[in-house]
C-alpha cells in the first residue's frame, strides 16, 4: 500500500509493519475474508505464527483459500470461534493483535462484532501482548452497534494506566460522522 493518509486500516497496517518482526506470534481477531491474516502471515515470516479468529465458517473457508493460494497456510491457525475465547487457543506472548470490527464485507450485516464480546476480546488480547507489542482496532461508528463499540473502546482505553500502555486514538476530523477510526495500544 503506498502512503496515503486516508483510512483507519492504513494507519493500523502502518503501525503493524513497524511492530511485527519475522518470527513473531500474532493474532488476527477478525479474519473476515483473510486480507489482514495474509498481511500478518507475510510479516511474521516462516518462523512466525498467526492465530486468526472468526465466528463464521464462510470467513474461515475464504481465508484458508487465500492462504493456500499464497502458500502461507502452514504458518496460520484458523479458529472458527469467538475472539472472546482466544485465550483457549493462544497462550502468548504476542507481538500484535488486530481487530477490524463490523461485518464480513459482502456478508450478512446482522452478523457483526458486538460491544460485549469485543470488550472481552480486547481485554484478553492486552493480556497476551508482550512488552512493545501492539493492539490495533479499526472501529466503524455510524450504525448502532458500531457506535456502542466506539464509545466502549474510548472509555476502556482511556482507563488504562499510562505506566503500562500508550494509547492512541486516530480520527479523520473532516470525514464526517461515521468515518472509521483507529485505536492503537502499545504495551510498555
Ligand atoms: C470487517 S470484517 C473483518 C475483515 C478482515 N479483517 C479482512 O481482512 O477481510 C469483521 C469480521 O468479524 C467477524 N466477527 C464478528 N463477531 C466476531 C467474534 N465474536 N469473534 C470473531 N470474529 C467475529 C465477522 O464475522 C466478520 O467476518
């Protein structure tokens, strides 16, 4: 991706590119169609590993296909389960955890990430981060559940001790209501 200051996903990827090193273990908490999983698999290299989560079997299938096409399936564990359960599979420490909230592009909008499970998953991911590791969240206000998630994240991340975490909230100020927002948290 060329440098273009226009999307929350770009901001998240820019940070991930700097924070994730070959050999790292990372989490994609919302695999969807697998674009972030593929990106992470490339970043961690052959010695690293990606754990990817989604509640929809169709997401797991399309992500598996994408990884096969790129010959990267062996460095990824695909989990058809809620990200709020990630500690059942991942013991950490991880260099990054990536959340891209909302619904599967092209899928059923009723199957979206939800405030309560997102909160539980973000807490789990923070607990798994190694020192220097980052958590990125792209949030999509502008629909009721997205608005709730954004408010929950602002409140929760604001409450974190600045002795333990650095927290950044990036908003495109001139993009209007409902524009995607990016949160980046680094464990100190
Ligand atoms: C915006 S999409 C993710 C896009 C994806 N990162 C990509 O690169 O294609 C959000 C995904 O979160 C998934 N999701 C919703 N609730 C979830 C949960 N509790 N645990 C894990 N995934 C969830 C949805 O099924 C959907 O596929």
